[in-house]
C-alpha cells in the first residue's frame, strides 16, 4: 500500500485534514443574476441561500426590461471559492434564472450603495456632523432643530466609514439600499 501524498500543512493523522485545491480563504463576491420578472422568483433565489446556509450580505432587485419581463438581482455573498462556485451552479439550475455573472472575477466593476443617516445632536455635534458630511459629499435631505437626515452614495466601505464617524455625533438610524454593481466597459449582461 502506498503512502498518502499530503500537501504541505496537512496532518497525517486524518484524511479529513487534507487541504483542498480551492483554498480555505473566505472571499466576498458580487453576483448579477438575470431572472424572469414573475412572482416567487426572489423567494426561490433566497430559499437557495437559506436552505444551504449561505449568507447574503447585500441584495438588490429591480426590473431591467419591461418588454422582456426580466429583473436583475445583485447579490453580495461570501464563502470559500468552492462555495462560491456551488452558489453560481445552483443559481443557474433555477428554471427562471437566465444568466449568472460573477462580477468579482469577470473584470473591473463599479459598485455603489445609497444610504440615509439620521443624526441627532445639538451645538458642536451638529456643526461637526455637517462638516463631516461635506467631506464625504453627503447631502442634507431633511433638517429639524434636533436632527439631520443625510443622503450618501458610494462604495460600501465609504458608507461604513461615514457611519463610524457619525456614531459618536448622535447617529440614530441608518437605511441602506444594498450594492448596485455594473461591469466596466462596453459589454452588457442583457
């Protein structure tokens, strides 16, 4: 009987400890899924994720073709490369799914998110909140004597950074749309 050929870092105590060729690192991917615009499609897509224990970090859905009755679901998810491949294959098997694109691996993309922030404060806190909003190019869309509502658009990292700075100044509430993403260049998914 020949000995097992173990990869570096693997233990010789158990076959369960063997390293896969996919790597074990968790990666974040943005998927664009073109689907039929009909009742129950979103439930089937979300059911695939929940039924297998996959996480959805961001989800946006909108109709993109009125005459063709198609919608685009943009999903940000994370997992090992093997899990991401499983997600893409299983999404492709859903009857109402026309296309599945992994924007993360297909090339450069533009990703943006819209968020609304309610910040309550008085005196210096209000002045500092407006100063920071100006730096982040956030717009004041509502104002009272006790609070502001800021609108900000940008990458998820920019939104997170703005939230971190607003917390000590009286951040009360946040509403985020989720990531909208498009591949750069002239090519189109539809």
